[in-house]
């Protein structure tokens, strides 16, 4: 009901580590800002921690809770680490957290500071007034899957977030002209229909380090199938491929993946992606056949789950 006006977020900035890997970082009074990434032109909501002035400032400990107003589902959070000692608080590094990571179940963990695998930020995010019962966790949907005979791969759905690329200038002929990314499931069955998604092109800003920040659902995907990300550049004849990065299935299934993949083996050209398995596709297929049958199945499931007695 409160969705229209937006929700309040509590963002707990705990600590950072490995900041010495960042350029020009003097560890002079580091602090963090957290911003809600909104659609173009909308007023940003932003909050910041106090600077850390003593102790180990390369691994600063803030332990501070920030509150951000009027957040809407779908809006990502951007964290920036700054250093007071740099002229005009020059940005040190940033980390992104897409909304589906903290909504609705909250998030607690380490975020990699972009481009620096050893520099991390430890945060917790909670949407105020939202506590969903664990029964709704999509991860639990897989409990029902083993009824399918064991050797058949169950088609699943993935959420794929394509956040940002870094260092595309290292790629051949790359002009930074409207870069975009295509993600494709490499199906094991050669007869399977193609499964792919494409981001919008980035036309302005730093197109050699373009930010897309898009999340797409991809289905069907089966265990064992890798994902192939291809970076294109509109300016090349017929969108000549720029580079590809392949993420094997065992890196994101079942635990999910968040991090950098090297593009075409270029160590300094990186694509920041997040892949989350959302569970089997069985449910939607049932409803298409016979809505009554699926509701009966749901009732059966409720009896199975011991925890869900209180729900009705």
C-alpha cells in the first residue's frame, strides 16, 4: 500500500577493506556516500557517513546506519568511497547493489569495489517495514524439483544483471560509440531455440566504461549451460563484436555469481555482472494447462511445508 510514495531504506555501512588498492588513496578521512540510482532527471536521494579519522584508515570501520527516503523497488543503490585528502573529495571507488538483492529479504554482505577485486565494502540494507516470511524465498522453490526424474535437466529461470564494463579501450577497434551487451544462454541441446537479452546502448557519459545497470530475466536455462556475454559497439560496421566473456554454469549455480568477468581474455577489460538462479519454471507451465490442477497442487504443498501452517 505504501508503494506509491516509496519506502524508507536503512543502510548500514559497516566497514571497508583493501582500500590501498585504489588509485591516489591516501586513507585521509575516508567516508562513504549511498545514493539511490533513479531514472534520468529525478531528484537523487543521498546520504553519507562521517569520515573515519583514526585507527586503520585503509580498512576503515564506520558502523553507521544511514536512512534514505522514497526508494521504489527496482532502484539500485550506488555506494561511493571518498577520501577527504584528495582535492574536492575525489571519488575513490564505487560499488553497486541492484534492488533485487535487498528487496524484499534484506541484504547483508560484502560488495566488491568496482574494478578492484581486493577492495571491498561491507554493508547491510533493509527496506523499512518489510519482512517477508522465508516461505516466499525463490530459493526454496527448488525443493519440489526432484519429483522430476533425476537425469532430466529442469528448465530454470535466471536473473542476469549487466552493470558496467571497464577498460573497453583495451579492445581492438573499439571507438566507444554506443556500446551495448548481449547475453546468450549456450544451450546444450543444439535444437533448442535461442535465449538471449540485450541492453540499451550507452550514448553519453564515459562510453569506454559504460554503465547499463539493467537486470533481465532469462528462461529457459538448464544446469550445465554457460552464459556468453558479448560487448558490441554500434559505431563499427554491422555492430562488429567487441569482445566476449563466458561464465560457466558452475560459477553461478546454485549459489549465484557477482563480480567481474574478463572480456576476451583482456585482463583490463572487465564486465561487471550478477547472475541469480530464480528456480525451476514448472509453476507457470502448470497454470497454462489447468488452473484448478495447479491450485490443488499448491494446497498439497502447504501441507508439506511444516512452517507454513500459520499462513492460513
